[in-house]
C-alpha cells in the first residue's frame, strides 16, 4: 500500500463550503437513471470564507450538465470526483446544479443506487452517495434534503415526510439536516404491514414495513419490536421520534444487516421476515435487536452524527450499548450479557490479538468499509458500559441529556462525547480516553492474600503491543468484585474497584475467614483475567456465586481448563467439571436459557485463542478431537436424566417467541444434542419429524448432522423450503458447519455447484463460504484445500462486491497463531490475493494488513 492512499485523522479539516439545502430529482430506469441535483452552498467560515476550489466526490457518474447560478460550466473531473475552480464560484451563497446518469441494474457492489430483483434501493454508508451524484460525501456536511422520485413502480420512498404524490411520482421532504450517508431511496412493487404509534407528547406516527407481495404475513414481530423500541427510547433515554412516518423496507440483496437512514431504514430481509415456521428463536432475537439498533440510531447517529469516519464508534458503540440495554430489558440481562461477551471474545478479542488490531478510534485507514469491525461496534459498546459503571447511572443519564441538548444537529467527536461526562461529573477522563485511542485487549493478572482478617487483592495490568502501537499506558479499569465466605454466603456485595495504575492493590478488612473473590462481575471491563484457581474453587463459584455472569464464567473456565489439558496432555474429563455441570443442568431454580449456555462447550476457535495466549501452538485437529471427547463424556454422564429433562421442557400450546419459551427450547435442544450422542439420533429424528416450528426443526437437524446422520432429513428440509431464500441459507450453512474436518472443503465445493447457490447474493455467499471459514477444524484441515477454496471465491467476488469480499477475508486474520506449515499456506494465499491484477482497494488493504504491511 502506498503512503498516499492512507487517510489520517490528524489531517482532518472542515469542508470548504456549507450545504444548506439539497433538492434531488430521480428519473428511474434500470440502465439509465437520471439524477438532477440542486445544492444551495456558501463558503464555510471555518475555512476562512471564500477563495477555495469546490471539490465534489463522484464515482461511476456520467456528467450531463453542470451549472453555477444558472451559468453552465466545465469542470476538472477524474475517477473520484470533480473540481470547480474558485475563480468560477461567487464569494457568497450560490446554487450548484448537476445532472448525471447512472446504471443501477449493473451495480453489483450494492453501494449507491442498485437493483434487487426489480426493486430500486440504496446503500450510502459509508461512501455510497458519491455513486449517485456529485456531492461532498463526508459525514460532517449536513443538509436538508427534498427528493422527487419518478418511476413506473407503485411504491416510491425516500427520507423524511411524504409531501406530494401523483401517478408515477412522489416527493419527500426531510426537515432534519443529515449527511449524505443517511440518504435513502426505494422503489418497487411492495406491500406494507402498517401500524399507528403515538409519541409521549401526543404526535401520531405512521409505521410501515414494506416487503414483497406474499411476505406481509411475516412482519408482525418486526413491527412489535419497532413499537417496543420506540416506547423504550422514550422511557429510558427520553428520546421521541421526530417525523410523521417511519418506514422499513426488506431487501434481499444487502451487504449488511440493516441501515438507519433517516425515516427510511433499509433492512436485509433476513432481519425482518419471521414466522414460527421459518424463523428460529435466534432469528427472532436478532430481529428484535437489529430493529432496535437501527431505530435508536435516529438520535445516536442521525440527529447527532460523527464528524468524520474516525469517530464511527461514537454512533455505533453507543447505539450497540443502547440495543444491548434494550434486549436485556426485553429478555434476560444475565443471559444477554453472557451472549454479548461470547460474541466479544469470539470476534473482537481475536481481532485485537492479530494483525487487524486497531483502536476503537483508529488513526488512519485506506478503505473505511474495512473498519466496520467488532472493535468499533462491540468494543465500542464495552467502553460505554465501563464509562457508565465509573460514573454511575444518574450521572450517565445527566451526561446523555447534555449530549443530546448540546450536539443535536451536529457532527460530533469522541472529545465532544467525553466532555459532557467531564462537565457533568467533574472527572478528568484523559486517561480513560486511552480506551478509544489504543488497540489491544489488556491482560489483568490477579493474586490475593489474607492475614488477620484483612483480605487484599493485587492486580497488575499488561497492555500488549499491537500493530503500530508497541507501547501503551495503563488503562482505567472498573473491576467489579464480590467476596464469598466459606459457606457460600456473600460477605462483601458487589463493589467496583477503579484501577488506574499498572499495579494496584485493594484491601477488605474485618473478615472472619479467608473469602473467595468473585472478580470482574458482569464482565465489568473487556480484559483477559489471569488468575490461579483450583478446579474446586471454580466449582464453588459455579455453585454459589450470586453474580450470574461469574457463575457462568466459573463453569466456562472449568471447561476451558479441562479442554486445554485434554488437547495438550491427552487428559480425560474429570469429576470436577462433570459434577458441577450436572448440578447446574438439573437445577430447576436456574433460568433454562442460562443452563443452556452452561452446556455450550467452548468453541474450537475459542480454544485455539486460549491455547495461543498461554504459549501453545494450537492444533485444530487436536482441539476438534478433544472437544468431541468432552461432549461425549458429558452426554454419558447426563444420559439417564436427559429424556426426562427434554420432556419436562416441552412447550404446550402454540409457539411464542418470548424469552421464557425461547429459553426452554434452548435447553431442550441442548439436551437433545447430548442425547443424540448416546441414542444414535433416535430422539432427534422424532423431534425433526414432529417439529412445528423452525427452531426445533433446525435444532433437531443439527443434532443429527453433528453425529454424522441426517441426510434423509436434509433432503426433506430442502424439498420443503427450497422456495424460501432465508430458510435455504440455513440449509446451506448447516451442512458445512457440521461437516467433518476432512470433508468440509469437499462439501463446500459441492454446494457451490448447487443450482440455488447464488454467489452474488451476500446472504447466500456468507452461508456457504462464510460457513467454511467458521468450521475451524475444516478450514484449517490438511494441505490447505479450504484456504485455497475460500481465496478463490473471494477473488471471484471481489470485482463485483469488494465490500463483502474484504469483510469475509478476515477468515485468514488468525494465521500467525498456528504452526509453521499452516502459516506458510496462508501467507501464500494472501500473497496470491495481493498479486491479483485489478484487486479492489478494500481487499488490498485487508490482505496487506494481515501480512503486516504498513498503511
């Protein structure tokens, strides 16, 4: 990568001009859409007023007309935009008019204006608007938009409120200033699932979910999630919706999960459409969370946006934290926290520990699409959570109110965000800011001692080197601690210790006996905790800890310690873990969803990460074999009680997607998976045959595939669901996810030849190629057949959809943790990718970073 390609935070300058109003007219045609734009501009006082050239972004546009204040102009154009000389611009306000032609039908990158099965739709974040018309495509340029859409389709949508319509046209006006990345347009033959909503101040809002004909019956849960999200944001954050209409559109071809465009959210259809017959409990939970996330962006992202893309975590981290709060309130805070930490460790910790590590607010990038990462989203949310723990709930609420009041209608920065907390609380957050500016996962070592009734905890933090950041300062760590007495009683309730030094100790006095510390309760900081605990101590915490997260964590640590010994020394499962897990599994006083999580063994990739962190070179085949033995041992131990447990969890009556019923199904299917290992799949076959909902149908099929059975059931599943695109994604993915390591590449290759493998559709591509990358032992098997297969498909996709291809290239990011042979094979694959002629900027940056090339 050349130095000139990198965009750096230190180089930020305000745009030369301000845009007050944008008027757009679209004349839709698949191969020749005309876009007329009128921009009301004026010199930006922050750049010294006039005298600057006007630089407009634009890619793939055929310029038909250009005028300033009605006077036709010629302009210098290139592959990334056009420049109008300052000599051709007035010193004061002026009107710029352009007309361009674009071809949405041929837009396979799914950025800008494109077509999905006859429907026009847009995706403009991060830099897609420049593929629609010439414009300053940056988030700090905010303007009011008025849009006229002309076309022969029955539904014509854009941002804001509908203001006029007639045969073949519609006009929309958005009164709230917004950056271009929030622009949206949809036109198609669509049907609406509608509902009314009244805000707490009494304003009526029309809610619509727009889908293809025939899908109207699968929108009810999404609509219910939207209404609950709107009520929650009013009650918890005091934020009301601010337009007359809120539209959601379900689109089949979409690179991401959803997009928060002002008043017109565009969703990947898999995160809207749901019925008991076609969606699993996990699908319902994701729909609820993503609907909430995109709605919450209305304030944390739209009304207040980010000044530049380096501040992306400002909107995404805060909005993820808000959707996590919402899901916890709707379901179970304990279960939600465990699920969030599992995702954080699986995605973000691995990112932090490899060549793609970057700060929550990075200092530079080549392609912004490559920075929509777990670090920005999940770690960004963790930073918000830590800040709230440090200042307390009341101060957090006051700071948020000040943030909304001060920065409404603005493009803000991390400094703006931290300043409202400093003013509200009087705290100095300069050291805390390191969480935003330094990459890596801190390692927190803990020892303790007890003498004369005083118990002391000693902590030492280590902040490992990451690419470009060899040395880091100490972080502010909120460490939530509780102390348990020898009989299991809590002798010191949860207390948040604030660590600010590289080494720090905390003392508790007046204790009659040595306690056992429950440390990092609720996972109060995103760190790796290193602590010597005997298996019997972990079992004690699993049995007695009052903190649900640490109760689960104790069982998880028992399992990981055992599994590590099984991989490294060939040990067999011992009684400590089996006894403890049996007690939890059969404890009816515990939430079934919690018990199901306790039964989930550490994943292969989790174990590879754990072994690598402890100084071992992980062997994917050995991890896979040990994990299979561990599952078999647990199945044998619980075998006698599994049929009764499964029967007791059966849900009478019709399917409901609520958290209680979903938790019971989760535990039931976890027990069924174990039973399948001892009964040859008999119970799972019966469950599949009798399933009346997708959760149990997919769950039973997974149980069979896990033991090498289920081919007849796969065939029946395909015959039943072949016409349903979202369900068939599951059919593709399941076969690869459960393929034996030696067969994973062959199974994937065969499925890429299936007539329903539409590799240009991101969902289908992810369900096949992404599933192979997620099959840890299969991806890393043998002579690198899976490495080569994934690379081949990424290179095939890259010219058409570089964004999806580049994001999926992270399959290779963990290569430095493995043995020399695997490292050599992956290095060769990455070098082959980099040597490919015509490689996209997206993919070139990712492959280069994984090989350790500088920006």
